[in-house]
C-alpha cells in the first residue's frame, strides 16, 4: 500500500489490494498506434488493430479493479483530416469492436456510452453504437465512454449553443449560468471528471480531449505506444497516481 494512498480525498480513489490507488474516473489518450506499426515495419493500420487488444485489456482490468468511469479517446474531430483510407480502416475496426466486445462488456458488467458528435459518423456505426449502448444499458458496473468524433472545443461550443437557445427561449436566465449549467450540457454530464488522465507514446499534450473535465486531473504520460500498453503499464499509472498529492488549489496538510 502506498504511504500516501490514505491522503487522497474520498472521491478521488479506492484503495486496492496492492501498492496503488484506483482512481474513480480515468481517461486515456490512446496514442502511438502509427509509430508502433512503423517501427515494427508494418502499415499504420496494423497498429490500430493491435491497439484493440490494449483496449480490451484496459477495459477489463479497470472494470475488475473498480474504476467507475473510463473514457477512451478513440477518434478526434481533427482525426477526420487523416487520409480517407486510414479513416475507413479505423471505422471498420470500430464496427468490429462494437460487435465483438459485447460479450466482454456483458461479462464485466460494463455499460457503454458515447461522447462526441454523431453527424459525421456513418449510419451503420451509429446503429451498432446504439445497439451496444442499449444492450449494456442496465449494466451497473463501470461506465465505458468511447470518445468518437470528439473534440473538447466542439463539445464546449455545442454546450454554449444549447445554453444560448434556452436563454433565447426564455427558459434560462443569463444570470443563472454557472459552472453546473455548462457541465450539465456536456456530452456525458453524469460521468465524474477524470481523476487521472493517461496519455501513451510520450506526448505532453492534451490534443483537444475533455478540456473542461480535466481541470484538476492528474496526468500520467506513459512512454510506450498504445499497442504495448497492458496491465503492467496501467498498474504503473495507478502507482504514479497513488503518489500524487491532490490539492485542488487549497493548502495541503
Ligand atoms: C492513436 O494513434 C490512434 C488515433 C488517433 C486514432 P496514432 O494513429 O495517432 O499514432 P501515431 O501518433 O501516429 O503514432
Ligand atoms: C489524439 O491523438 C486523438 C486520439 C487518441 C484519438 P492524435 O495523434 O490525433 O493527437 P496529436 O495529433 O498527436 O496531437
Ligand atoms: Mg497520434
């Protein structure tokens, strides 16, 4: 057990049986699929394929450790600018994932959610997404939120637009707009803000991910590319989290 584990606020994590703290809410920027593939002499898509195994391992392990909410950055609004062929291959993997992972989600009592804009996604992807969300809707364990066609700025723009509409309609007073008003209009308003943000492949940037929600998240950057991210790297992230002292702007101790 980490010495500092007990210093975490009650809402920030559960003590686990081994030497780390399990955060309540985790978000992951799954990066480095292309680099992994290139360094192994493959096409980029092989990295995305291999990355699906890391998704399964991470989802299963987080669910079993008692994480309440896991948000995975699968496809950003800016990723639409990638070559058409790569986008098509990524969407093909997503289709497969949304069907093949159903037994794993059910076995682990995981409920699937989506964060992002639906407009640009193909209708068959939306159908599979909706079917899997409906299938898992009554699962009471971890909530798995896939960020697909997601952008943090776009999410805030969408929230501001919906607030503007309500103000124009007279159902919301401008003076009543506060942080809770904005939080309530995000794509998944009931998910707790991430306690821990993990990014793989060593990049020190947030790439338009959950800009509002990560204001007090602890950040762990793993050097390994996403296809090499497994249980060991997840546990290392939770050990790193267990060593953090969260202050939320206050004076600690
Ligand atoms: C992350 O891997 C997967 C997506 C963004 C869809 P990348 O495809 O960004 O891999 P690198 O960063 O080019 O290595
Ligand atoms: C962030 O990775 C998006 C996802 C992981 C889905 P990118 O590879 O798109 O981010 P940048 O371009 O390195 O900032
Ligand atoms: Mg990348």
